[in-house]
C-alpha cells in the first residue's frame, strides 16, 4: 500500500464538498485523493466499463463460434468455396426477371419448414453465369443455420458417389438413402451427365424417394425444359412435376465478368 505524504484540506467542485484528502507521491508528482463520492462514482464507472468489455468479449466469442459452426455446416453441405459467401443480400437485381427469381428463391428459404413438410421443387434453368448456383446456395446458406441438413452436388458426382461404394463400409443403398433423406438437395448441372440408363435409374430412384417423402429440391440446368425431361428421364420428371414445382427461367447476361470487381461477393452478411 502506498503511504500518504501528507493530508490536506481539499474541496470538490463537482460535489460542492470539503474533505480531508490524502496526498500521495506517485512517479515524481503529487496525487490528491478524490472526494468520497467521486471515488464511488469512479469505481462504479470502472466496473461498468469492465462489464461492457466482458460482454463484448463474450459476444465476439459467441459470434466466432456461430461462424465456425456455420462454416462447418457449409463444409458438410459441400457448398463450393466460391459460393460460401453467396447470399440473397449480395445478389444484384437489375431487371424484373432477376427480381422475380430472387423473390421465388427467398420465399423458398423463408418458408422452408413448410416446404420440408409438404415438398416442393424449384427448377432453375437458363444461360450460364446468371446466378442459378448463387441463388440455390443462398437458400442452403440460410436454411443450414436453422439446423436443416442440405447437400449440394452435381448429378455426375452423385452418381459417381453411389457407384464408388464398392469396397467401402457404406453400401450403395446407404448412399442412395443419404441423398434421399437429406432435408434439402441441390442437384447441379442436370444435363451434363452421360444420360445412360443406369444413371437415369439412380437419379430417378433418389428423386422418387424424395418426392414420396415430401423432401424439397432444387435442380439447376443450362438445358431447355424438354431436354431436361429427356436427360432426367420421363419417370423422374413426372415425379418431380407431380409435386409442387416451380420453373424459373434464367435468361439474361452473364455476371461472371463482373464478379472480381464486386466487393460484396467477398463478404458474409453482418
Ligand atoms: N445478380 C448477381 N449479383 C451478384 N453476383 C452474381 C449475380 N449473378 C451471378 N453472380 C455471380 O456470378 C458468378 C456466376 O454465377 P452462378 O455461378 O450462380 O451462375 P450459374 O447460373 O450457376 O451459371 P452456370 O449455368 O454456368 O452454372 C457467381 O460468382 C455469382 O455469385
Ligand atoms: Mg451453376
Ligand atoms: Zn467529488
């Protein structure tokens, strides 16, 4: 404890109060003790400041944890790295058609619990670079935060995964079940597959399982509707359109040449 060098008669203007103040010698200068009420106020202010600081640390730790959990879910969903920062909020709208595409996808995400109960499929078809993958990943990025499971995969990759079970502990049926049972499935690049019959049968089976259990889907393609029907096979297509399905036509200029200049695409929403 520091010892006072002297005691003086002091006056506090703030509290209009005379008091006996200890004077301390601190680093070559004299420090006069504040009045008792100033002392209490200072102590309280310091306590509040420290509580605010504590709360800030707790919040930033929680934010970090939530962000980490979210990223882990994105990884589990196999959302491609580029699309981990794609959200409704950074999809630029420059035409009525884009606004309508955004509205439809956002409605799907916002009401996902209803779609999860009664099923529904969005078919996003059209020209390259128009934001089909962007908006479908925006749906996934939103719903995985509510603890729904999702998988983003191309048709070719899904078929390859089902076929590649040979010699692993997971059987073919288990992989088919995995794609059938996930809450939300995004099937990308419909039409880039070979179109072979065994491929069609596998895709058909997954789609039939999903439609039968009212599980929601998004299909992405550069093909015309008729061509999509052809490559997926009549059976799968009928299943899909039997349930609630919405076709969105993406037909405007590609955004790809503008991506590197768009800072908003680099960020997650606050
Ligand atoms: N309206 C938009 N606003 C902001 N970014 C966009 C917009 N449209 C597309 N992009 C971005 O442009 C790039 C290409 O879009 P995306 O990959 O979603 O297109 P796509 O329709 O899936 O194309 P493809 O048919 O070739 O797969 C992505 O980085 C995407 O985030
Ligand atoms: Mg795409
Ligand atoms: Zn005082």
